[in-house]
C-alpha cells in the first residue's frame, strides 16, 4: 500500500463518520465507497473496515438486510424535532423546490438563447454580408436603369403576334414533314428489286415532256 493510500485509510473513520452525519441517510459500504472514492481516494477494503469499526464503537448504526449491511448515523445524537419544526422544514423545502424549478426554466431559456446566438453570424461576418448585398443591389439597380432607358421594348400585342406566327409556322412545318415522310413509308415494305423498278418508273415519269424524252420517242417511231 502506498503512503498516500495508507494515510487515507488511517483517516477513513473520521471521513465516513462525518459523511454519514451530514447526509443522515442509510448507505451500504458500496455506496459510501462510490461516493467518496474519487474525492478522498479511499479503497473499498478501507471503507468496509472503517464502517465496521465505527459500528463496533457504537458511533454509527448497522442493520443487516439479507446479505447486505446498511450503515447510518446514530439518531440519538440529533435533537428531537417538533411537528412545528417539521412543518417549517417542509415549507422551506417547498420554497427551495419552487426556486430550483424557476432557475431551471431560466437556464433553459438562456441555453436556447445561447444556442441561437452561437449559430448566428458574428459582427464581422454580418458586415461582410451587408457589403455583398449592397454590391448586388447596386448591380440590379444599374441593370434596371438600363432596361428602363431602352427604346426597343416589345409591346404585349407584338409579343402575342410573334407567338401566334410561330405556332402557325410550326404547324405548317409539321404538316410538310409528314407529307415528305409519306412516300418513304409507302415504299418501306417493297423488296430491293421492286424498289429499284419503282424508282426507275418515277424517274421516267418525271422525264416525260422534256426535249430529250420526245427525241427518244421519235427515234423509236422512226
């Protein structure tokens, strides 16, 4: 055992006696060890030994529940409390409880306000944002000024006329495209040989009436 641990174990009875008297409630050895270990550096063996020693000396009380022992301060050392004193303590507890609830609510409001302030822009960031917005507004103002000063505005009537003509031309274009696609669809089912004969016939029909076609016909007749 180190020197500091030995010193803590030597002073354990006094620490535990004072703790049980101040709290004035029952504790097991494990509870006392868990509550005081970090603050005083007491080991569990030292806590158990000190509690048993205090109980044997009659300075604290010990009760056994099953396999567990409970330790608490000797109640004979405390003054008898009257009913009036108990009522006064109850009123004081109620007042302190209300105060605690009020403080907790105030803390929640302040925490919400702190969170909002933390997520908000800082003063330098806000100043930079204002400068950027002013530059953007100046650009839009200048653009609006140029638009208002222009003389080539299109009236609603002219705009409607352009849209109407566009629809008309698009309708005619789609109609002509369907007419051009008609012969291709009609000949799509023909075999290559029949398609060639069909193309030759179309060529001959297109050449009828031309000077070369008449000359060829006269030669055949001669």
